[in-house]
C-alpha cells in the first residue's frame, strides 16, 4: 500500500526550515561583504539585464575601458558571458533586494527533493524485496529519505555555496527535479513526470549545459536499455513528453547565443 503523505509533508517542512536556517545563519558571517567571486558580479549583472527587459546592453563607445573577464564586451554588446538560467533565477529575488534568499530557497528545495528521492529509492527497494522474498518489505523508505536529506542539509558545501551567487544551487535544484521525476516515471505511467523532468533538465541546461548533459547521460543510457528490453510502457509517448522541453531549451539557448554573438 502507498505510504502516508502527511508524515512526508511534515518532514519536508522541517528539512526545508533546517536547510534555510543553517544557510542563512552562515550568511550572517558574510553580511555586508562584497561577493567573493567575480562570477557573482556577472550573474547579478545578468539578472539586472533581464529585469531591464533586455538580452544585452549596447557596447560603450570606449569598450577597452570596460573589459571584464566574465562580461562579453565585443560585437556591439555588453552582456554577461554566462548562460541565462542563473540570471532568470536571481531576477525575482533581486527585485526585493535579497538575491541570496534565492539561493537559500533553492538549497532548501534541493534538500526536500533529496528526501523524496530517497523515499522513492527506498520504495523501489522494498518492492524488489517483496517480489524476491514473497513477503512484506521493510518500511525503509522514510528512513532512507530522511537520512539522505539530513546529510544534504548539513553538508558544508551546501551551506557555503548557498551563500555564493554562483550557478551551483539553481543547477542542482533543476537536476534534483529531473532525478525525482525520472524515478517516479519508472513507477508510474503518468505523463506529468517525464514532462516535469524534461523541464527540470532543460532549465539545468540553461544554467550549465555541459553539467546537465554529463549528469543526464547515465539516465539516458539506462532509458535506452529499458527501451531495448521492452520494459518501458508507452515508450514513444513518454519519451516525446520528456524530450520536447529539452528541444525547446536547446532552441532558446541557440537563439540567445545567436543574439549575443551573431553565431
């Protein structure tokens, strides 16, 4: 029988609060300090460019005085060198003057999704145990999800990068959505899971394309193996549902790149 939802929701709220609280507490030590990496200035500039309703600003008549490592300053444009996903994520938080809260929220959501990924893997393991033993599986999914999320929430890297306006947290949030939807799609034929998973992977690609590709490649290989083995029901419909958001993301990325570089 399916696991009760209410305990999972309560755990999600507690884990989210723990993650956001710890990350914000560490942020107190950095309060009033400038960004630590020059990449962060580029992401903030990108968010401001988006809020101005532009893809880029015109190049200054004397561009040599405005050259920066992570800003495009040629071909008539002055724009962030990075991909648009992180700027899109930061933009709404920048409007309220709290860009770091965007990363605090992203980290908290990652921890919650890790909890549900752990539950999903635990449920799959219990199902396999029941099928192999013919008995009832142990209710391990909640414990697996809780432990995975707790270690994620207290990870020093999560806390540190939650206070850096870099691409890690938005990308990780998008990839976590993709992973959860992938595992849900293995246990359910509902099209919502491949669609939302494809959207998550597409947004990760808009943040860090090569990271998204490298991360998703093993999942793609496994999907291909299931397809060859005939173990993927409604394969054509479900794969189309997953790939369509990716195709749209590639088109957006190509159009954005063309607008900035002319290539």
